[in-house]
C-alpha cells in the first residue's frame, strides 16, 4: 500500500479507521489489558523493557514537575518516570477503564501514586499551559494524530517537553515489507501464546493496516514543526521501525 500525501493522510486514516477507533478498540483493550505488557514483550522478542529504558533516557525531568502520560495504558511510563524521580506529580489519561485498572494496580503494588483520568485524549480536560512534560507511547496509530498533538501543545507549559514513541512506517521498501511480514507472524503467534480473546483476534489485520497508513519518523517530525513545536528531534531504531521523538513548546515572543 502506498500511503497518500502527508497533507491528506489524516483524512484518509480517519475515513478508513473511524469505525474501528470508535466501536472496536475499547473491546480490544478490555480483552488485552490483563496480558498487555507480557504480549508486548513477546512480540518485541523480549526487547520491550529495553525500548522503555531507551525512551526514559530521552525524557527530560526535574524534581516536582507535573507530568501527563497520554494513552497511559497499564502505566508503564508513569511507573518508570516515578522510579527516576519520585517527586513528580504524574497524571495518566486513557480511554480504557480496563487498562487503567491494571495500571493503577501495578502502580499501587510498587508504592506509587498516579492520578488517573478516563476519557477521550483528543480533548484533554486540563487547562492551558499546565504540564511540564507530556509523554505518549505506542498509541498514536489509533488516534487522530494532529488533534492529539495540538491538544498536547495546548496543555504544555511554554518550554515544556513532549516525548513521543511509537511503531512507525519505515521509508525503505525492503525493510517495510520484512517488518510487516514479521508483524503478521508475531501477532498470530503472540495471540496463541497469551490466549487472545475474540476482539483482539479480530483486530489483527487492523494493526497492520493502521501501520501501513501511518507516518515515517521524518513525516512525524514535519507534522510536529507544522503544529508549532520547536527543537524537534527523533531517535530512530531498526531503520525507522520505531522512533523516539522529542519536541518543545516555544516560549512566547
């Protein structure tokens, strides 16, 4: 599949996937919540913890900062942030009650307090200029990206940092085809190993299709700059299969 031009990509993605996003994903995440972290680690050939550590190394933190983790899932990011800096005020937002229930249990088991909000991350229920740091990991493929990135820019304080990580669409055609072949195989095998339910099994093709219409590391960098972020950088892994973006909300002139 050749994706449409960058200017029209969001409209095409929404037309293609809006029904899945609005109707199916809640059931998928309710299905996978109990084994989500284990499934990710299996699919990543045991490297998920390394990806998380690499992401954490790039996140800029200071004591007492207010942090928002968007699409927080099982709170892997929030917990990792608090391990680095226990004085942080960490807020988690996710659409899935099931995922956040697991995430709150995981945080409490390790003695951490993470404030949880359930809702649509396309409309963040927080004031302007509110957070020092916002993170978003492994979820943008299921979102209207421009809307969410714009909301994140709004709630960041001037000079605040946005850190983003996700699976991306490689630019190299050979790498891309090998990547998708691997994903099809690993999704099937991972589902068998963890015992995926009907909702997750039904969504397997969606996960491939969503990636084929997603963005390369370079395209996401362009989008961030177009939306008004500055100091945009990206650290690419495996020839662009995965990317860690960092961007800053500019100070007022």
